[in-house]
């Protein structure tokens, strides 16, 4: 069942997501060659708690960290480690969740580490464009699958593949609420988007094939062919006036 939020609840979610985006900016600034992913995780947790929030991922279904730090061929859910030091030319996906005043914020970025290849930079650019195009769909009267249709169309036109095993989701008092938000498929289907609905939209785009493999840790999802993957995410509210990117767009 999809849960529609009141204007007061959306205001709280906006604050939670503001902490998420502040954290992502701090982590992106600190993410340099030689820095460990565990150092970034510690930085994120300290900032979230200082802002009055709680890490949403830590302990969720047993997940051990504040961030997901996904390097190069890791699509999502990479676990921060003190032994994993970033290298020049890497790309780093950072996914962050915050619980604040009973509501969850969730967003992700993929950032270049040092000087990256033209191919890596282009993958990041196209994946962010996929997210921006998807956000523009989040308007009353549009259909849920319109989101995935625009993501798939843009990614495949650029020569990339869309991950199918992993999806976006509704979000609110719980991290994962109805509905699931696919990043592919035909448009014009599924429930109509209504004001008060909040969706975590998160295109995951692979440079090679769409296939996914999972590490033995039960979390880390990698590209099946070992090629790069990028991930961007916003929590977006449907409003009468169009999409509201929570924590980013001032209201």
C-alpha cells in the first residue's frame, strides 16, 4: 500500500534529506586517493549524529556501516573497510540514509577520485542525466513506469545497460515502502502518481552488460562483466506543483 505524506511530514523528510545531502557533500570532498572507505564512513556517521540524526543503514537487516561505498565495478552496497584505500582513477558510489524525527532520508552520488578516464566521466554524466530526467516525470497524473521508461531510454541511447535486479522504492517512516521503482520497462503503466507520494529514484547504470553478481558478504553487488557502474539517487516528493527533490530544492 502506498502511503501519502502530509505537508508537515514532507517538511520533516526534507530536513532528513538535507542531512543526507550535507553528508554526501562532506564525503565527496574527503574522497581522495589514499583515503580508506572506512574513514569516509566514520566521517559520515559523526556528521549525521552531530546533526541530530541516526544512520539509517547501520544495523538495517544486519548491514554493518553508515554508508554504502561502491568502487568501480561495484554497483551498490559496497561495505566500507579500513583496508580499502581509494586510488587515482577510481569512481566511488556513496549511498547514505538518515533517520530524523521518525522519517528516513536517502540519496546517493557517484564521484570521481582524482583524474578519471573519459569513459568513466561519461558514465557518471549519463547516469546523473538519467536521474534528472526521471525526476521531471514525478508529477501528478503520470504513471509509475514512466520513470523507468525515461531512464532506460536515455541510458541505452548512450550505449549503457540498466540494472534490473535492483530497484528504487517508496520511502517515508520506513526505508523501503511501496511501490518498487524500476529503472526500465514500458511507460504508461502502474499506479498514477499522486501528491504526497515520496519515491527514492536511483538509476544504476552499467558500462557493459546489465548482469549482476553478488559477493559472499551477502551485500556487495558487482557488474557481472567487471566493467564500471554508476549510481545516483534522490528522494523525490510528488506535489501539485511538480517534483520536489527533498533536501535539495528549497521550499
